[in-house]
């Protein structure tokens, strides 16, 4: 994979200054964006934990049923 970034006719310092101005001028929007991303990340992590826990419980129940079935034979 190769990533190439070109800045033609612009000074990198000027670009960073413009980004800084944008961020300073949109603090509330940036905060909302960060909160949204954080909440979505937490939801995704929790979903994985729930799925993993559900899979663990399924395996335990399945093993218990199989063990009970073998004991009754």
C-alpha cells in the first residue's frame, strides 16, 4: 500500500493554520462529533462483549445438555 500526499502551491504551515482556525471556530461541532464517535465506539465494544458472552453461555448450556444426556444413557 502506498499513500502519497501532495500540497501544490500551499505551504504546510499555512494548511495547519487553516485547520487550526477551522477547529477553533467550530468547537461545539467538534465536541459533538467526538461524543458521537465515542458513543458509537462504546456501543460497538459493548455489542462485541454481549455477543461473546452469549456465545460463552450457549457453549456452557450445550455442554450441560450433552453431559445430562450422556448421564441418562
